[in-house]
C-alpha cells in the first residue's frame, strides 16, 4: 500500500452528470459508476494497481472493481463522488465490503500517507496508529495466502538477486570492462524499478531493497567508482514507497 497522488476528475463527470447518475442509482440501484472514463482515470491514478494491496489488477484479478471508500449502500449520495472512488481488486473489495469508513475510519490512499500509520515487518503490515490497525483488519492486509506469501516471494527473489549483483560488482571493480559495467548498472536499475510506484507490490520491494545490506554495499561501491549518479533520483523514487521496519 502506497500513497496515491490525486488526479482531476474526468471531464465527462460534470455536475449535471454527477446529479443524474446519483439519482439513477438511488432510484434503480444500477451500477452507474461503471463508466469507461471513470475506470480509465482510476487505473491511471494507481498505475493499474489495487489501491490497497498493490496487485496489478489486470494480471491477478483480471478486472478492476470500483471501490466506494464510503460504501454506496450507506452513503448513496457519494456513489460517483470523485474523491470517494478508488481502483480495487476483487479480493480487497470483498474483504472491505460495506465497512463503514465514517464510523470506523481507515487509511484513504489519496488523502492519507500509509507510511504514517503502518510499518512493514517480516512481510506483514503492523500498526503504528489506530487508523493503521483498522485498515489492516478491514482489508485483511495480512492475508497469508494471497498477500504475505506473495510479498515473501518478491522479497526473497530480490535478496537473491542482490547477493548475485554484489559479486558481479566486485568482478567489475577487479576488471572494469564496459560490458561488465553495463551489466551491473542495468541489473541494479531493473531491481530498483521494482520498488517504484509503477510496479506491483512496490512497498514490499522498496522496503526490502533499502534495508538489504548488499544493496547498501553495492551503493557504496558504485559511489566509489563513479557509477551512482544515475541512481540518485531512482533511489528517491524507491524511498517514496519504502516503509519503516523497526
């Protein structure tokens, strides 16, 4: 779970359209939010990921569901209110269901920064605040079969690849050939991109990368041998997604 940047509501969702769709829903219970311009904008906002678990929606859940942060069954006047709409996977939508987010608030991925309310330890989210605790429970962020095992798989693979990269980096230092330089810089870039907000489970990947001793040693060696400059901005992007682990 990472903080999402708000984007402007679609031009098609005018005040008149908002009013008409809200009235239609209240009178007919139709799925008035299932509009291409709504789903497209929501997917753009989240880089095609579920706003809670960060799964790539088109890869693991097959299709996106529109999340009504304040449930439409309880707050029908917000059925197409833009700030109330989020992209969500089928699993998270089913877990959250009609949880009353006004009575029992949880993290809103756009308005709130999850890192202020959660930490990540042993591939499980732990509370820093009551809001974090409520979110873990409401969305079941520590679902072992669907989420924790996946985070472990991603983290373990990254650790293994960083172990391999540290040796390749030392080989380059011993014999600084261009092809070796290109290989180690390309490999590190690809690994760090997994911890950027565009990637699935970026919070997990970013946290593992920055906490890994081999990554820190690779960074030290890259700095010593004038290879780190192109990674400064990339590290900032990874840091945006990384959680505390203490």
